C-alpha cells in the first residue's frame, strides 16, 4: 500500500513537472514573438504605432542592454565610465531607476493615454525625418567640401566679410533704475553708485569684486563685470561716448541710461583690421558648407514633395482654416512684449 502511494506521488510530481515545462516553453515562445513583433502601446481602436520603449516590458538591467546604453555615450565619457568602478556603478544605478520608472509607467498604462501616445509617435516621426534628411544631405556633399581653391576664391570675392571694425573690451557694474522710479529710489540708487565709484577709483575694492557684489546685470556679474569685446559702433551712444572718453583701464563716473546706472571700465581697444586667409579659413569653410547645405536641403525637400507629397488644395486649406478658427475661437491670446524678456543692463544695441 505504501509503495503504491509513493509511486503515485512520484508520478504526480513528474506530470506536474512536465506541465510546467510545457507552459514555460509556450510562454518563452510568446515572449519571443512579442519581442519580435513589438509590444502594443495603444488601446485597441487607435492606429497602431511603431514606437517602442527600449526594452519595453523588461524590468531587469541586462548586460546586452548596458552594452547598448554605454555604446550610445561619447567615446570620452564611455572610457571615463569604464575606467572607474564607482562611475560605472552610478551609471548602472541610474539605468535600474529608469527601468523601474518605465515598468511603473507601463503598469499604470500611461502609454495607452491618447495624448501621450500621440506625443511619443510624433517624437519618433521627428527623429525619423531628421535622420532621413541628414543621410540625404551627407550623401549630397563631400566631407572635403569646400576645397582649398574654392575657399581662396570665396575669400577674394568676399573681403567685406573678413573686415573687422574697431573693437573694445569693456566691463560694467549695473544698478537697475527705470525712468519711472520714484525720487526716493532714484536718490538711493544714485548715492549707492556714486559711493561705489569713489571706492573703485581709490582702489578700496577691485572692479571684479564690486561687480560680483553689487552688479544687477546677471550675465556679466559672474565674470567680474566683463561684458566682452564689442564693435564700438554696436554700443549704445551714451555708453559708447563714456567709454571712448576714458583711458585704458580707467573707470567712469556713474552713467544714467533708460534702464539704470552704469559704472564702466574700459579695456584695450582693438584697431579695425582684415583677417588673413589663414585666420578666416574655418569661418570660410563654415559659411560655404552652410550655404551648400541650405541649397541642397531646398532641392531635397522639393524633390521629396514632388515625388512623395500629397498636396492639400487651396480650397480644402481654406475650409480647414475656417473650421479651426471656430474650434479655437475661445482661446485667449497672450501677447508678450519681447522687451519684457530682455535683460536690463545691456550695453549693446539690438538694432541701429
């Protein structure tokens, strides 16, 4: 009796094992097929999309996955990562976190939301468009273009492009003070600027330290007040006049402009000059390649439009436009003054 029970138990174990192996084989087959054909990311009823999340459906970070991820890094960054165990482990940790986020997003069916699926599809389409155009343009222009003779000919015919006007190094400390500021505010800021100018002229504080401490012109403050090298003609008249009236390395009195008060320091003046061919070589190459690529791009786009495009007639375009105007009639238009976004304290004119 006991032998029969042991044999029955053994038989049951064998049968269960066979069933599990069979199920495992079926699941492995299905998993392979799904990996080959792509996991669906849209709800049934929406147009299917070729978009795939990298390794979608996988939770583990595998060696093949990391091999691909490392391969996508720049060569310098890749070698730094592979030569430093700590950096590599940080990289692995980041990849595990990213896989976990993707898994959580999938489990929450985020990829099935129509708006997000559209954005994902659009992003993939943009990448495909850019890559196709890049390949067409790369195939149309030699890596060696322009050649030496072409560049020298361009240099001879376009001397004006390589003529540099008189330039000047300049520094400033800027205090914001709009024209509509109150008398009290005007007196306060003016007094502060005047007191600082006196300290600068008596060397009680360096211009760099003063700029970092007091200037409200963000982009130059971190550089010790250095504005850069400018063509003198580009400077605002009130600042140009003040700078040209200073000796090299001299510091101005506080100067009022429409946006505030400036304390200026003049640097070296660079005389007007013409660049030699060798000095202009890279500029010439860049200009010629840009012009050639622009021309080729226009031709490629025209060719694609003629051969693959499906034009929309003016009548249909007019109909769509009128329908869209009705659909978006309730939208509120927000007109922002571009000047509101410009940084106060600029020393350079945006236009003459």
